[in-house]
C-alpha cells in the first residue's frame, strides 16, 4: 500500500512539473512573440504585443509612439493613457516618466511635465534623465535649474562614455558668458575640463579656452589630456603672445623642458635640435613642399634640407614661432654647411610676420659654405610686435636658375641685443 501511495505521489509530482514546464514554455513563447511584434513598424503589431504582455511598460511606450506617429492630429488621449499606464506598471523605470513628461510638456502642462521628468531623474541617476531635464529647463529659460542639470550631465559624461560636446553646445546656446559656463556648468573633473578647453579651441574662442586650461593646468594634468598644444597654436594664430607662452610653459614643464621668457632673453626653443620638430606651439617645424626633402637627424642633432631644383620659387624649409620683445634687436647665430649651393642662391634665414609671412628688416644674407661654418644675422622687431617666425627660406633671385643642392643646420642661438 505504501508502495502504491509512493508511486501515486511521484506521478503527481511529475505531472505538476510537466505542467509547470509547459506553462513556462508557453510564457516564454508569448514573450518572444510579443517582443517580435513590438519591433515591427505597424501600430497593430504593437497593440498585440501589449495584449500578449500586459505587464511590459516598454511595449506600451512603443504603442504610444506608433499611435502618435499614425495619428499626429488625434489620438492624444489614448497616447496619454498608454504613457500613464507605463509609469504605473514599472514606476522604477526612467523612460516611461521621461516620455510622459515630454508628452505633457508638448500639450502645455509644464508643471506636471517637470514633475514627471524629476521622477525619471530620481529613478535613474544616469546621463539621459539629467540631459532631458537640462534641455527642458533650457527650453523654459529656467536658468538656475538648467545649470544644475547641465553640470550633472557633464559629471556623468566621462564614466558613461557620452560625448560632452552636445552639453557644451547647449550651455553656449543658453548663455554666452564664458566665466558663468565654466564655473556653473563644467565640473572640476580633468577629462571634462580638458574636453571643454579643446571644444573652445576648436570654436576659436581663445579668451574662453585659456581660463579653462588654467584650471586644468593647476591639477598638473593639462598635458595628459591634450589641450595644450592646440590651444597654444590658436593663441599664436590670434597674436596672443603672453597667453601662448603661458600655455607653452605649462606644456614644457610637463615634459621636463625649459620654458620661454622673452623679457629675459629666452625666446628660442630647442636651439640644439635635440628633439624631432613637431610643428606645434613653439616647436621647430619642417614645412612640406614638392621638390624639398627636409629631415631631422636625431643622431647628429641637425636638420638637412635637399632642394631638387624643382621646388617652388619661394618656400620655408625650417621654422619656429618665437615670442619677442617689441622694438628689440636680436642676433641669430647657427652652424651650417651647404653642398652644391652657390653664393647668392636665395637660401637664407629670415624673421617673418606670422600672419602674413612678410619678412622683417634684417641683415640675413644668402648662405653658401662647402665647409662647416658659423653664420649670424640680426633683425629688429617692430613696435607692438610680440611674435615672429624664424624661417630658413628659399627664394629664387631674379635672373637665376632654381637652386639644386643641400644645407645642414645645427646649434641655433638667439640673443637679444637691446
């Protein structure tokens, strides 16, 4: 009898397990079908997905979106009910609250919309709810609240992998006051401050970018995130010598290099040519042009330039932007050697105005020496001139053939005379 009872119990348990398994399979099939239907573009498919899975807020959001798409002039009440149902079904999800808030805003219910969006931000402390609120407050000119959520967005961009530039764009649409944006919206997080300095540099706003760079430089991390050289280039291009020197010196300190101080006679960078010309900031540069092969040789700390006779009639071969003292006189000294370059060939140093390339008055003569030699020339800076570009140049003299030969340059020195 006990054996028969045990068999009956085992049969009952097996049957219950089979029924439970069948139920699980049925539910799984229903959910899979509902998910497939919700992905389709037809409103009827989304409505069927809701019937198959009435506990899914996501499917109601999908049905609401398609209903609004298919009935732009009507169906508002049905859309509102679907969104309200979604927030009731899954109140811990941010998306239903955001969608309901935006729906209410569109229909003129600003205060209710704000409450829905705040519920979304309470439910989910990530970027999207904060970004939605920042845009909401920007649209309604609620500036104090805007700054709160713009800053929160930027605090979340780095860990979440969001690009901060859209937030910066929105800040500048709300206000054109650079100090306000920096102090109220941009958190003192080095990657974000660096991104902001680069953003302003790309927009050619050096006066706004420089304070952002300074706050980053005080952390000792300006160079790690890369805004220093682009900003230095922009400051040179816009003629801000003091700002360019400040940024360059921050960059130089991070790399263990000597800084610049034109008032104390330090205007030239790397006169010994110990580093590859990088062409950024106050580094040496090797401009490229057809018919010219200009290269750096680190083993010998020199630059060699070969002209193949087909180069342009005028070209810069080796250059460096330099900060200078206005109205001062300078002497440039250097070591050089030429091969197959005749006297008067048009190969010489020049001090040129950075924006126009116009040479300044100087005593720089054409270079030619088959043996290693020292060269020197002098130039005068104009009143009010705080930036120049030193340039080894080729300029074909009238009535001559283009030069075909080479020159080696090393040990460059710049001395302020008066």
